[in-house]
C-alpha cells in the first residue's frame, strides 16, 4: 500500500478480521434464528422475517461505528473513519443478504452477488496498483463500492424486505429467536473468534499493526479456504436441517462426509498455491527481507490450522443444524479459555510466529470436543 507500508498493510488486514467478526455475529444472532423461522409455515413465517431485517440494520449501524473507530484509532484520520464506517455498513448488510438468500434456497442470487463483488474487487485492485493509488483508504473505498454494487444482485425480494420490512416491523420475532438460538450461537461465535484470532487482537494491541503484518500476509494466502468454509457452511446448514427434520439421518451423515471431503479438497488446493507463492514468488509477495522467515514459518503453521478447521467446520454446522447451540457454545468457550492465555504466553515468551501454535492447539481441542459431542448421541454420527 502506498503508505508503505508494513504498518498500513497490517492495519488493513486487522480491519478485515474485524469485518469477519461482524459477519460471524450476523450469522449467529440473525442467520441461525432466521433459518428456524424460514422452516415454519408460510403464514407464520412472513410476519416474522421483517423483524430480522430491522435487527440487521441496527447491527450494520453498530458495526459501522466500530469499524470506523478502529480505523481512526490507528490513523487519527477522519477520512479513514468515514471510509471504513461506510465500508463496514455495506459489507455487513450484504452478508446478511447472502444468509437470507441461502436460507431461503435462493443460491443463484448469492452466486451472482459474490461473482459481482469478486470481479469488481479484482479489477479495482489491479487499477489501484496500476495508477499507484493503493492506499489504506483507497482499498476501504473499493470494498464499499463493490459491496454497494453487489447488494442489488441478491434480488428484488431481499431488497424489498430489507427496505420496507424493516420500516414496518417490530422486534418481537427477532428477540424470540435470539433467546432460543441466537444468544447461544453468539457465545459460540465470540469464543470461536477468541480461539481463531486471539493472536490478531493481541499482537495488534500489544505490538502494533506492523508486527501483525507478516502474520496477516501468511493468513491472506489461506483466504480462499476461509471463504470456501464460510460459504459452504451457509449452504449446507439449511440443507442439513431439512434432512434432520425429515428424519433422513443416513442421508444427513452422507452429506456431512461429502461436506468434509469437499473442504479437504479445497484445503489441498490452497496449500499447493501457498507453497508455490512462498517458494518461487516470495520476493514479489513480501519485500521486507527481515520478516520473510516470519511469513514462511507462519504459512507452515497456518497449513495445519486450516486443516483442523476443514474437519471442525462440518461438525460445527451439523451441531447447529441439530439446534445444539448451547452445547456448541460450551465447546467453543472451553476452547477459548485454553487458547487466549496460551497465545498471550507465547507472544510474550516466544514471539508473534509461535503464537500461532496456541491457535492450532485451540482448534484441535475444539475439534475433539465437537467430535465427542456429535458421537455422544446416536442421532448425530
């Protein structure tokens, strides 16, 4: 990025992590309860959906402010606050739209929106580098513009509900859904975030964005598998729920196995791509010679972290489909209680790279607990 730098890159990467947290919170407090509502009879369902649209706007506003404040805190720039506040609002708005369409079996709309967002982001990034405009705020503005264009691709039905439904609804259905499923899912998301990204928050807070930058660059190489896992979860969760509700346990188990193998396939492809980058193009990818080995070692550890995620994610989705939000929340809280102190200790004693070992241990622990929870009842695995 134009501001040179390592610090600007680290801050941008950290802002993307906070955005992913907002997406996870949206999945928990809105997407999971909404899936239950959409499985009801149509006459009961339609009255309730608008309540989630209203809650979504509130979440978008809250995260807009949070994202803007994070940008301002490290830059002291009003422009950065405005750019990332707008970006945070639009990205969060689109994410819930994706969740609604996936839960409502409108997968084609999601594909159109994702394709639009990805293509525009690619073209825009090339343009920013070509015209030497690749600054922190320029990338924030690019994400905002791409999101704004991609949102209408989710379809007229979603847009109508989001605009008019939110204006005329009350919050009763959302509150009911939050009490039954959302609060447990939220605990799960926050504790999972602590397990997966404790190093991001601790390194950035304790040592600053520059120290986080090579770790973020390593994580970026595994961005494709992270997006695949997130997108497949949104698709598979409603499908598994229907199979379980229809007592098609054998088909649900087969679907879970297929889901896992797809994850592993994408993981293998991502590992090969990452290995090629750090073997043949590391000078082009990361020019700071002093931290290149930090990047290489981080990529090695991230390989195993993402392998664990590829196994753990289907188990998590399966438990959510069984409405085991409370049990799942206890699993992720237990994992977070192990991970956060361990990561902090490793940062202080061994440095930023080895903090990733704390994340790996936390992932393996969570995966083990989820597997034990799934096998505890015959109706699961």
